[in-house]
């Protein structure tokens, strides 16, 4: 007998896995901050893709929303910004890759 696979696409993403590694070493962060670190530690990607994978990760339990901050200010799009802070969720399985930690230290040393 053949084993049947579940329908649909598998819930696997290299970008989401890289974000798990990044959040494991950083602890918490909001979308744009994680995007800036992501493109310095890993390969280039779009900000939209990072936000998509953060939100999809919340649905899958890989990430959780720690808090939502409303930052007042005068921006071209309005009077404030909503900052969503993410942390690792219950379903996150970080590989604890020390290469990511080394790259983070290099990036932080070059950009204090």
C-alpha cells in the first residue's frame, strides 16, 4: 500500500526558518528591525516577504506576537505607526546555528 500525503503545500520555508534562527539569538523584534538584520545576515529578500512569513509563522505557531505598540509621530501615511513585536512560538524548532550568531555579532560591531 502507498502512503498518502496530506493535501496542499508543505508548511516549509527557508525564509521562515532563517527568521526562527534570527529570533532565537535576538530574542524579540518588530518586522522592520528583523528585516534589516535578515538582509545583513542572510541573503537579500523583500520586506513584504519577511512580513508575510512572520504573519504566516504566527498562524502556524512558530512565532507569537509579544506586544503591539502604537508609536505616535508625523509620517507621510498618517499620525502614527503600529509596531508588532514578535518572539518564538511553541512550534519553533531553532537549529541554534552558531554561524548566525557570528554574523549577528559582526553586523552589530559594524553598525552600533
